[in-house]
C-alpha cells in the first residue's frame, strides 16, 4: 500500500515539474542541464516513474523558480489550498513587499470583477 501512495505522489510531483517547466518555456534538455542530470533521468521523474530525493526537489524548485511545496500540489485543489502556495511564496519577502503584492492582487481582483460585471 505504501508503494502505491509513493507512486501516486511521484506522479503528482512529476506532473507538476513537467507543467511548470513547460509554462516557463524550458525544454526537458535545458532543465536537465541546469540540474546536472541526464535527460532520461528527468524524463523518468516527470513521468512519475521515480521520485526525486529531497535535495533534488530543492534544486528543481529553484530551477523552476517556485517553492518545493508547489511541486506537491494537486491540480484542481480548492482555492484555499492554492492560496497556501501564494503564502509560501510571500513568506520569505520583507513585510513591505508582502503588503505591496497583496495590494496588487486586490486591485487586480477588483479590475477583473468590474470586467465581469460589464462596467
């Protein structure tokens, strides 16, 4: 049973790595080179065949400019869970930068809400 759970988690992490890499416009070969691993190793990670070790997860997250926790998020998770990712990303920033980003997010939400209302 534990191996099925590990395999499922490896699949989630691998899918998130692949998705994030593609969003950033990075090829598998480019990411593999940045990480100092072979393309076949990265391919197995992205397919969920193998789970990367903790140190490798930190390296991957750094190369993909995201928090390690973001690699474990399931697609389609509730908003409150995804907001946890935003919080994780804001935490290392100084308080004034955190406030600026929250203010920008609120302004953006208001603009989108007005567009949706046809104003």
